[in-house]
C-alpha cells in the first residue's frame, strides 16, 4: 500500500516555517516565511487567516512566525521572529500579546 495525502493545503505565498495540528478540533495551523498564519480544516478547506497586531504591521515590520502551538480548547499561540507572542482564538480573534527579549526555540 502507498500512503496518499488526505488533503493539500494551499494559501501561502512563501515557504512554510511552522505548523501545528489540533486533531481534537480537526485543524491545521501553519505559518509561512513572510506571514500570515492560516487555519485549515483537515479536509483542506481554508478557514481563517491570523493577522498580527495592527500596530506592528506594515512594510517595515513583517511578522515572521517561528513557532505555533494549538490547544484542544481552541487557542493558538504563535511566536514571531521579533520576540512577539500572540494568542488567537480558532475564530481568528487576537486575544493577547506579549513581547520578550529572550531567545525562544
């Protein structure tokens, strides 16, 4: 038997830098080199786009996601290259932000 993909996820214009799967909610969350982060269903449907805080957006400040983690409660934590943490709901709403000078891996 050959393994075949369940779905092909589309929507990013640049290479994927991080991804998380939340099997309990049936979601795949991915971030690309030049942002933004996208939420797909496991069937491949694009559900939401997660945009960072407006105060940090613009051509001079591109939010580049480095790490993503999703919870079964419906929260998504994204760590961006510039030291910014953002918590989103799976509905795409930005719930909290925090900046740090620490190196996170």
